[in-house]
C-alpha cells in the first residue's frame, strides 16, 4: 500500500488534486452477469428479469468460485469506466464524447474486500480541464456566472434526494439488483428509468444505522451516527464566502450522494462525492487517500485479536504464560491477515490491489540528493553524512530488477545530446535497453536513442531510449516532498535535482553559487510550474487534514470532560461523541482554519488565558439592581431606547464650531458671514491641523459648499486604514453648522458598527431598504421598494439635502450602490431626478484593498457583458461608481505613528512584502511571546466562525472567577411536536454545520465583568447599540425552566460608547433580551423513529469580544493586542494586521513567508481601477490648486468648464478594457432613474445590448 500511496501522489503531482471520489459496491451474487461468467447457460441477459438460482445457491456459488467473482468485479469496473464514464483503455485517454462526469483525465481505484465476501472499489477521478480547489475558490468569490454554472453541473452529477413520489410503497420482495437496466430505445424508457431510480434509491441509497455507525467511539457510548446521518437539509446550493465552502443542495436527510444514471445502469449502491473548495474539501481529499489505501490489518483489529486470545486462554498449559500468549497472539493475527480467495486469484494472475489508468516509474530521490550534497559539498545537519550510493533494489513495470544507484547513474552519464532532459522527465520518458533490443530512432514514432558515457558500466552494451510522448508518471520513493517554506535549503536542492538538467559534464551549481541562488535564478518551465503548484495543493490537503485531526482530538477531550462533569441523572445516551479518526469518509467536516488545533494549543498556554482570571478582580462582581426585574420593566426600557433614538434623529444637534471661528456671526439668512469665504476655510484648516491630503479634500468639499453650482461634487476619499479620511466629514459638518445647514448632510455606512463610528446611520436605514433582501420573495421585495410609504419617507428626508456621505466603500457592492443611486433619484421630484444621486454632492470614503462585500460585487469589478449574464444592477452600479469625477488618495498615516510599521503594513496591503518584512513579522510569533502581559486583553482575529466559537469558549471559561462564576444560559425553545426532556436536550446540543447569519446556539456562556460584542439587529445607531457594538456585562437575570435549565431573561451591558441613560439604570447600561430564530432538526425519538422537528428559539446574541472574525473586525481599531494568522494572504491578512496601532501589539499564530503574503495577488480589476483613480487624483489636485474663492470668478469658472461626463474622464484615465467606460456617458445613463417600470426595464435591456455589442466589436 505504500507503493499505491506514492502512485497517487504521482498522479496529483502531474494532474493536481482529484475531483471526484467514487465508491462502487457490486454484489456479485445478485448480478446475472456474474452467473454467466460462472458458466450458467440458463441465465438470459437479453430479458428484463433473468431467472437466477435461489439465494442459498447464489451464496454457495460466490463462495466456491472466487476466480469468477474476481473476474466479474474486473469486468464490471471496466464496463463502468469504459461505457458509462467514457474511458478508452487502449489509448489511455477519455473518449471524445466523455461520460457521465465529463471527460476523464485519469483515475486510480483500490480494490477492497467487504465483510460480505464481495470486492468493492474506492476510486479517485481526475477530470479534463477541471479547476483546482484554489481556483474554484477564487472564481466562486468573484464570478456569479461561474457559481451558477458550477452548481448546475454539481447538482446534475451528484444527487442527495430521490425523484418525486419516492414515498410510494415498494414491494419488499422485489430485488432490482437481479434485473437488467432499461434500454434507452424502449418507448417507456423515461418512466421506467424514474421508477427504477426510486426503487433502487429507496432500497440501497437510503442510509440505515448499523453497528459500523457506532464503532471505535471514545468516552461515553456513542449514540450519534459517525457518518453524521441524518444530514442537514438545504433547499438550494450555497457558497459560504467566509469559510469558502461549497454547500450543495440536500433535499433528503437520509439519502447517500449518488448519480441517477450510474445507479440505474449498475443496479447497486454507490457513493459519489465532488471534492470542491473550502478547507473541508481539502481535508476530505486527504481522508480519501488514506481511506482508499487503508490496510486490512489495523491496530484496532490487532487489539481485538489479542482480546479473542485472552478469551480462549486455559489455565492448564505446560508452556510458560508469556510464551503461550505470544504464540496465540501470533496465530490469531495470522488468521485475520489471511488473503481472501478472490484477492489471491488477482495476485496469481499478476494483478494488484489497484486498478489505474496510467502506470508509474519510481524516482529514488535520496540517491540523487546524497550524490549532489557530496559533489557540491552541501552540508545538512539533519541528514546523515553523504556516502557512496548504496544499491536499493527496485522493480520496473517489466518486472526487471534495477538498483537506485544505477537509475541515477543512467541519468548523470547520459550523452550531451540528452542534456535537455531533467531528472523528472528522464525517469518517465526513458528506459535503458540492450543495444540489440533497442528500437531505431524515428521521428514518425517520436523515438530518440542516446548513448551512455564511460565510466558507466553499461556504456558499451546499452543505450537510452527516449519516448517524449510516454504516458507514464514519475513517482517519488524514499523521500517526502519538502515544503518550500522550510528553513534550510532542502526544498531548493530537491527542486534543482528533479527539475534542473545536470550531468557529470553539466554542473548543477555555478562556482560559488548557493542552492537557493541557483533555484531563484533558474528559468522554471511551465510544466514544472504546474507540478510545483500541484505540490502546494497537496500541502494544503495535509494542513487541512492535520488541522481536522487536531480539531477532532480537541472535541473528544472537551466532550469527555463534559461527560465527566455530567451528573448521574443526565441522559448518557444523548451525549454527542467525537468522530473516530479511522472512520469511513465523512464529507460533512466543519470548515476549519489551517492548524486550528495548534492555534487552540498555543492560546490555551499563553497569557491570553492564564493571566485573565487575575485581572480586573474588582470589576467582576455583579452590580445588583435595587428593584426586581419584571417583563414590564424590560419592555419599557426597549420602548424608551426607541423614543430617545427618534428624538436624537430629529434634533440634528450640530457640533460647536472650533474656537478659531468664535468671532463668526450668522446673519438673518444664515449665510451672511463677516469673514470672506476663503478666510473661513483657512481658519478651519488651521484649527484642525490637517495633512496635505485632508486639506486638499476639504478645500474641494468646502468650495462645493460655499459656491453651489449645477455641477454637483462626486468625490472619492481613498487610502489605507488610519489616514484620516472621515475627518473631512467632521469638518464639513462644522462648516454646515456655521451656515445653519446642519441637516443638509446624510452620513451613512454599510453596517451599524461602521455607522456608529461616524455618527451616521446604516445604508438600509437611510434609504429604507429591506434588511434581508436575499431571503424574501422577489415580488415582496419589489413591492416594498416601490411602496408609497417608502417613497414618501425618501422624499421627505432627501428633498433639501446637499451632501451624501458613504463610509467604508469596500463593504459597499455595485448592486448596493445602484440601489443608493436609484433611491436618491426617486427622492428628488425636481429636475435633478435624472442626475447621479439625485444631483446631490456625493462623497465616498474607504480602502478598496480591504475585504470586499460578502454578497454582491466589489466596486472595482467590471461586469461581464454577454447574452447569458444580463446583470442590470451590476452594470448600473459600476456606471454610478465611475460617475465620481474627483478622487483624493490619502497617504499620511495617523493611526500608526511608527513610520517603518506603517510602511510595512502598506506593503502587506499592496502584496509587495520583502524578505526583510517577513523577518520583522516573524519576530512577533506567538510562541515566542506566550507570557507577554499584552496578551491578556488581546483580541484574536480568525477566519471562521467555528474557530471563533472554540476559542471564545476557552477564553470565557478561563476568565470566570469565584466572584464572577460562569453561567451557562440555555436557549428558550418551543417545538412543532410535544416537548420532552429528551427533545429539549437534543435541541440544545444541536449544532448547525453551516449555520446561517440568524443562527443562535443552544447555550451561551457569560459571567459578570465579561467583555462582550452584540451580534443582533441595530437597536440604536446614534447611541452605539448596533451589531458589532462592545461592552461589559454588569448584571445577568435568569430563570429556571421546567426541565431544570438556566435560561436568560436579560443581560445588562455597560456599552463602550453612547450618551444615553435609561430610567432607573446607570448611564450607558442597556438590557439585552433574548432574540428569536427558527430552524429544523432531524430528531430520533427514544423509540428510534426519525422525524423532522421545527424549533423556535429565543437566545442571547452576545459573544465574547476577545475573539472576532476578520470580517467582523473590519473598520475597527484595536488598541490592545491583536492575535491573527497572517498565512492566509490577500485581503484577510491585511485587514487583520492593520487593526492594531503598533507592531508591538501584534502577535502571529505561525511564521509566514514572502509567498504566504504575496501569493494571492491584487485582483486585476482592482489594480486597473487603482491606476485609473490615481490618474484622477492627479487631475483633482490640479483642479483644487486652481480653485477661485470669489463669487464672480467661481461662477465664471463653472460656466467655462461644463459638467464632466463619464466619457470625458474615460478619455484620459480609464482603461479601454472597461466596456462601461467606453460606451456609457451621463446622458446614456439617464435610464437608471427607473423604478421597476416597463419603460425602465426596456431601457436597461437596450443599454445592456448596446454594451454587449460594443464589447464584442472591440474584442473582435
């Protein structure tokens, strides 16, 4: 099996990660074909129902004729791959038409004997032109068309449900496995096919719990199926952008994944799985390799053999006890390791346990490495001293024995005419033959012949035959493939030995050249690049596999500890148990972060947990209220916060003007100011000590404020985090207050937390948008968007507005920007309703290098324009974004005062990190600072919610004290069936594998003094009670339900921000109440009957503030320590690291390399867009320097320079690859004022067709 494992790695090296895992379980005794192979002439294969022997006779025939059983299995597998999957065994390629899965590139199958006496096969399949998981993730994140097409292909290939009417009664006596499949030429083929699909699926594809479902459990007895049945139902396929996991449609919780055509044609059970994106798929890929190649004699089997021996031990025996036991153990192990007759038949015929599309040839790398180390005096303290090449016996495909030293000698002593071959290609494309047996060189047959040079022992008798078109694969033996990020030069020497041509007369290294220098200067071929990339994908599989094992072990330990804490009256048979490490394949692995177990281990041993219990002891005691907390009081406080929020929104209290402007007086018309307008602006600039970029931006904004024209300002404020972009709005609000126009600006942000930071409102609130548009029916959403109440609110709010400010531009999607533009137009009933943003001055601020929106397309993305992808919202949103004719790129850093740190973070942002930067980052490894006192209050930023929950649980338990004990708040659940304690406990422990955003867990751990973050709906944006707001727990009010569970009624939190004070409560105290969600669970009652139960849950939406996902942290500044994993690269790494204010406050989970940070390059659309905006920045700054501050000159300047159109900007700054910039002008885009009217839809369709034709003509 070790050879088979290296063969699979050879396949992955050449073709990348595999795409499909297929298990076939053909029961020979039920197949008419098997009986024909046995010689039974009475079986007629031309009829639908052949007459077969009785059950007992069929079983005897299978047991007595293992050769025929082995022949049948081989014939069956070849028929499936040849006729159903489209593989040509003669050419070793896919047929032109392909098969059920498309065109195959290659496959590898392992034969295994089942406990029922039949062979079955586990196969892994590669598809032609298929993508790697990394590429799939990239396209899933950026291309909705690809996402839809991928779901369509995957749902057609693998079903997790049966056709309609599958619940009809089926005769138990019917044995469809003995029938022949329906013929496609039959006029009733489709009806018969569906009927067979239902019968075969019901009888053989529905999961039934057996003993194997509960084997090798640890801790308490397992009562949950280790294959995770029933599976969580999903009405449609989804893509989880946060965990980058593809979640295919699951309509039936008990059906195995299968292909209908394969099921009906083969008439037996099978399992087909698509290896997709996400860490769960990569871990599954590694599981599959180990599972396919699992050994018949495992450690559990050996231990069971010992147990059987002990049962049979007799007291009377002349042999000493230890000899007797040893002999019996060996006998028992030999008994269970006997080879079955069917496998013996395969071995006697020269077959092996595997069945594969391509053969492989071994490459013994230790001999090459040893020779090169000695030849070039390359030291390796981890390797033994280089010696002469000791012979290692190998066997090639022709059963000829060779030695490893001879193999490498053949390569380095080849003739100079073969110097172009590297060692990798030499192994798979050549063979050394005696001269009399060697073919003649032929260009038609593509055969070359090269001689061997002395002192090779066979230089006079043998030649090298080179076949460039050989289909054989190179497999590495005797050595692991080293990782490129290893600290020494082992990986680079390995790569040079394999891929750089060398010989005795062709040196590998130049004089004085190091291994690393040689590799970095070597011109890597495209074929080698592909192999190196495939090796990297293998590393990801290994990382995910190791992380998943660590996660499972952590779960086992946690569950075992929980079980030990359980009281004697607990229901032990309901305890969840961890997945066994040697179980069969389970594809419902929760998405995990790379080395998740390592993260948990490091943090558990660091000051992040060990110092927590000793800090802030005085503030952790509960602050009792002087009155009982009743439901009436809780309701009154909820109404009070709504009231003061409305009052705050209506007041529009303007900030006081700075002291430098105290002499300014406002005249009766609120515009008569004694000072000149330029003086006002200059005084504001001086009083705020602005940077050059801030000053330039404010001058432009102030000019648009003081000299209103028919040319509205549309300005982008861009730059990395901490450059002071939003300060422009603060000063603008001061200026408007001086003019008596405090209510002339609307400040918005995509999220409640971001809106609270700029004292604004969310975009959903500002523009009256439905909160969960994706979860509503389209008709309802359209009805809401065009409702009279919404239109009246918009017109009242925006009628007299002059400025619209949108913060956190990176979180705003093209679709959302189109909706904002459309809402502004709708709100303006005057002549401005056909202008961008209703003719208002529009300002957007943000950093496009931060995380893009979770749903929708980022602002810099160019929509795809074709006949199959007519996305109106994207097109309109992109055009609206390009209407911003002014831009200022901020470069001065205020958040990070250390210049070298600021420069480092900016290089992370732009993916231009150097080796020196990596060394600086690696000086902040968590393992080197485990007891740093800053860790106790540090915030951990993680990629997935699963890791966040694990770490939050650890932190919460560690921070509880005797004065502030841990309280486990259980959810308040109601059910669609009568409740029982068993059902209640099951629902509380239920964990959704891929929970939606509204999901609330069954229990929440809290204690007094705990730092928490609120993850529910925005309660009061002006007062900072928003999704993402933080605070400290001050009082916990609970009650006990009828089953003895502690349930929360309210948790009082002292909010970090805000100026409110509720009646009878201290300032900034807010009572959070349980919030609601609903979901379904597959419940198995105590009688074993499965049923679907709807659960309506009330639970607190508070989480520990010490752990957040990177997405949640975007837009915040963390003044204490930040712990994160920088190996993700791209947006995730930059956003996580840039939350801190100092390098000394940064702690990395693991070391990083240059490739880790830079490997995920800047998206091409973003690079192109930043180039365009940089050009606009230059033009804008020139215009600012030429601004006139007198009324007459300003009006003259406006008349002389007409309002810019989108086309004017494009002519100087926009790439020709953007079809919207090429063809869309402001006049053309008048159609975006539509309100879902027939005329509007017609205009959009005409506009899209015009853009498509423009793109097509340009590309042609």
